[in-house]
C-alpha cells in the first residue's frame, strides 16, 4: 500500500493538507511534521476521514506540540526526555480517537538539537554519554510500544540520516542512532523493533560513511517492514520528487519484490502534480 506524507505539502494547517491530498484521490495519508498546532486539529481530521474515507498512519512529530521542541527519546536532558515521552502519549490518545493503527518513531540523537536545526547543519553543543542515551531510548521506546499494544497500534522505528557536513562538524563522530546496517544491527541487539527504512536517509548516510548503498540495502532487505522514499543527491536529505530509473527507486522495487505486501510512504516535497507523478513511479505493480 502507498501512503503519502502530509509533509509533502507545505501548509501550516493540517486540514488543508489532508483535504488537498484527498481531493486528488489520495486516501492513504501519513500524518507527519510541518504544520502548526490549533485546537480543532483532531476534530478536523475526524471529519475529513469520514468525508473522504481516509486511512491514516502517523509519523514522529505529529501531532504538532503547542510549543515546538525536538522530540528525542534518547535525550539525557530530563526536560526534553519527559517532553518526548509525553508527546507520544498524547499522540497515542489522538490515534485512538482517529482509529489509526500505525505509528512510526525516529531513532534518537546523542546530541541536543534545536528546532531550527532539524534537517540542516548542527553546531557544537552538548553530547550525551552513549550508553546512557541508548538505555534511555530503549526504555522509552518499550513504554511506548506497550501503550500502543494496549490500543492495537503497530509501531515502527526509522533510521536516521547522517549528512557529510554534520559528520565533519563533529570530527567524524556519528551522533545519530541507526544510520547504516551496522548501527541498525547494534540497536537490534538491544531492542526488538519493526524497521522503517528511509531509503533517502540511507542513501545520504551511506555516502557520508563511505559505504556501498546497494550493499547496505541488500543487507537490510530482510529486516524492512515499512519504507519511506524520496530522492536526493547523496549529500543532503532533499526530499525531491522521484526520478525514473533512479537508484533509490531501484532499491525500493527490489525490496517490494522481496516483500510483496510492504507498505511505503512517499515523502517528496513539491506540488500535487509532482506528488501524483511520483506515486505512478511507485505504482509499477499496481500496489496503490
């Protein structure tokens, strides 16, 4: 099944995004970051769900908090750690109301990140003790999974992206959890989870770390339970529309052939025509 992320459309109001997608016959929508909080948000999503017969999934930074902060379940800052767990508790409450059965979560960070730095270059800051950060992340993730299980919500964990500029900024230290096969397997040795593999993230991280992208994808293929996809140049996580015969699209097709029932979320930015063209490239076996 193909989902389209709400982050594909740049608007402040989630209802406007969902309605635009629905009016273009997109019924499977992954609610994600990029919009602003408002009091009627949940009710609007319920109305639109029934009006257009929508199927929701939920990802990471949704619903938007009243006051913005960077969600990090690995944080060793007690305030951020508590806020991050509370964010997902509120999220699960919303999913119960929306009858949404899918939640995906980002792997953690070993540094503190400001709201203006997501997806861009990071500067010198507090670096957490690795073992403590991993323990905190695993503990928080297991609590969230337990709560989701009580509400019949399936949880997925997504790999992070490591850009070359951030790798250089931190003297070639990787402060992002789960960026490549080795670090994903390291997390699997500590935690049981369903892997959401962002092929765009892996493309950038592989190039940054000097790894072979095709080999990384092949080694991870058997573990993948959901995919996020968008195009990039291997330097930045650009979220560009899909390109025919690109290596990222090629790897998606290999993984779908391996897992015929695999779900995928399109995360490309652009206008609605570009989004629909990208859907057609994914829909090579009529899985939409």
